[in-house]
DNA sequence: CGACTAATTGATACACTTCAAATTCCGTGG
DNA sequence: CCACGGAATTTGAAGTGTATCAATTAGTCG
């Protein structure tokens, strides 16, 4: 179950998530300190990174890949409660374990910090605590946004909402066939989408087919999605006019 | 729309939320500083404390009463995304407004801090930032817990979950007729419960009636609830055995 | 006591689930 | 390169839980 531990990763200064992760505000001195307590771990797609309620001896950031935060009931009903993309933080300073399973959806590389030294450093380094607070507040907003999706949206709106979110932060929008269009790959199986949306996988499949029939999206294979008109998709998601961003 | 501003409230040292609010870790010196930038505001039941996306010039803590965080779609569908009890924090340092409506459900007294000075003080006072991080992480856990309720639980389980949560933190459990039993008043209308649970008010009403018929709860009037066997209620909520606590 | 709002209850409709089968996708080995 | 096999996905048919629409009843405040 243990992932390989790599000590000779990239240095912080050329880390791809240097400016968005928990270390974003650190200056060079502080980075140097972090270097001392950090190590890299790799996980293969499907591997569990953290089991719920297990003791965690580290915290860390997703460097590459995608992971999910998942909660399950005894009878097997499962709800995804978070999607972890590069730069997102895993673990909770001040607590021993995660109440959720953390599972690698693709191959994942994590930048880990031993927990005690990291907590120690948080006390002494306001830049880290500040950034972590900011990130946590953002996650809280995202979680609440998602509560509206889960509680009040129809299946079709749920799918459109999920596609919007993925489209918005997928960095592949350069190859768009024309302005306003967006292209991306789904990082999730139908089942994972269902667990995120509080639906069954059959319903997910049906609604994706319906959106395709209606021309809101186009599919090549099962995973590659083209959105010809982002505004249309946002409209289907039921959010106000343009959701604040467009591209 | 402006609530009365009271300057001569209780001093921090005999504040009822002194040890649970954002100021919990402050020492006497720090409290003295806070005193200088704090003021009290009162709101009547039903009043809106903050309108979504309006500029907020303060942050603060609920001292007494109950408020809700609410998100709405254009067509009127509404989802409650948070329940604010005494000691809970309102507002986001570093942001101008709240993305949610904050509404007083009962009469509410808030301890407010002018935003700029508070943000300033956060920089200088690790005790405040630390406590705020801790509270935000707790809220994030609660929000994720609620995502499971919204996404995967049945109407009956949703009601039982809500009653469990209210019962757990209502401080009135002394008058329980016998050990294991719990008595409390519902602080929410059926409609507010529906908005919290992602249901209609009719479904809420039906499920409460069903739980009453089945002896899981007893009602006097519409608001006063007796839970003869807390374990039974937790069971109906679908949570594992005893949910970690039992009184 | 009467008017207004909150809550209950009933009947029907429909969105989503469930159970089942067919099809497509995709890596593996011949 | 193509054929094979298992998993992922799609599609179909029927069932069910919750929403919707519509009265009725209970509770509350003037």
C-alpha cells in the first residue's frame, strides 16, 4: 500500500504549483525550510492515498494528477465531497486523520510534509497559515456552491454544472476550434461523476447522451468533450447568465 | 434596513461566546484591542443581515440567536448552505462581500468588527488567524458532511439527520425526561428545513409525521420535539452506529 | 373571536432509480 | 496489425420516491 518515496524531486523554485499551493506566499528562505521537510510520493490511478479515519503522518499538495475526496455509508452509498487538482492541499493540521477517503483518479504525484514539522512551521511562518486559510475559505465556498447543485438542481443541470466546472479549470482551452468553444478530457468515469452528483451512473449516461443529442456538447470516444458554445452550457447549468467568467 | 448599533455591550471577558468564537485563543491584551474595534448589532427574526454580493464593511460573530446562510437560483429554488449558531463567524477576511444571503431566523445579536482594522489585526495576531483557520476547517467538514446528506440520503434519513444535528448542539438536554432522551425546540420552519434538506416543505411535513407515527419522535405543538431514544434517531439518519457521540 | 400564516394531508404526475441486456471501448497477447 | 476479453458505457422497460397541485386543519397574533 505504500507508495514509493522520492527524495530527489524538483526544487521548489521550479515546481509547477509553486504559486498556487500552500507555499504560494513563501519567500526563498521559507521555501528552503520547506525543502527540508518535504518528500514526494507517487500513486497509481485507482490507489487509495488516505483511508478515512486512518492516522495520517503527513499533509501535502497534489503536484500532478487528480484525486477525489469520498465519503461512504455502510450500505455502500457513496458521495464525493471534493475533487483535488494540482496545488490542492490534503490533510488537516491539528487533526490526526482525514474523515474521507482520498483516492487517486489518475496517476498522482504528491508533495508531502511530515506532519509535526509542518505544524511547527505553521506556527512560525504566517505566510503558510495565511495561504492555508485562504485556500480553506475557497474550498468552503466551493463546497457550498456544490450543496446547491446537490440539493436543488435537476440531473441535466447537474451534468452541465460538472462539465462547466471541469471546462473552466482545464488548461487545455488553447486548442479550441473557435473562440467561445472549449475542449477537454473528462477525468472521471461515469460512476465517479454519479458519485459526485448524487445520481446513478445510468442517469449520468442518459443525460450526457441527451446533451449530445441537443448539441450542447460533442463527444469523441467516451472521454473527449467539445463544448461548441460555453454560454449555452452555463445556461443549461442553471447558473446566472455567464457565471461571472467566460474564459 | 440598518440595525441598531449598540456600543455599550458586555465586555469580552463576560461574553457568552468568549471561549468558542474567533477570539477564543486571545489573551487579555488582545481582547483589549478587539474591544476597540468591536460593536454590537441586533436583528429581528426575519431580517436580512447581509445580502448576497453586497459589499460588507464588517465581519463578526453571532452572539445569540440563529441565522442561516442561503443561496438562491434565479427561478427561486433555494438552498440553505449553513446554519449559524452562537459563536459562528460571518464574513470573509480578504473578500468584499458574501456570496450568500445571511438571514436572522430568530432575533440575533452580532458582535461586529470593522473589516479593515480586523484584517489588520489578523496579520499581527496569530491567535486570531489560527482560530479562524480552525473554525473554517470545521465548517468545511460540516459542509462536506452535509453533501452526503443532500446527495445520497432519503427524505426520511434527511429529516432524521437534521434532527440529530439540532439535538446534538441544543443545550437544553438537561430537562430530558430520562437518560438517552433529548428534548428541544425546532429553530426552523418547515420551509427552512426543506431548504436545508433539498426537499419540499410538504415532504418535510410528511416525513416528520411518519417519524412521529413510528415513535421515533414525539411532538407537542409544531416545534417542540422529544426524542425518546437518541440511538434510534441516529439509526434512522443512516449514520454509523452511534455517530461517535451519544451525549 | 376572526384573519392570516404555518403545517398537514390527499391525489396525481413525473424524474430518477432499478434491474437487465446490448454495445462500445481499450489494453493485451497472439 | 488484428482478434479477444473484460470493463465501461449505453440503452431499454418498469418501479418508486419525491414533487406538484389542491384542499383542509392547526396555530398565532391583533
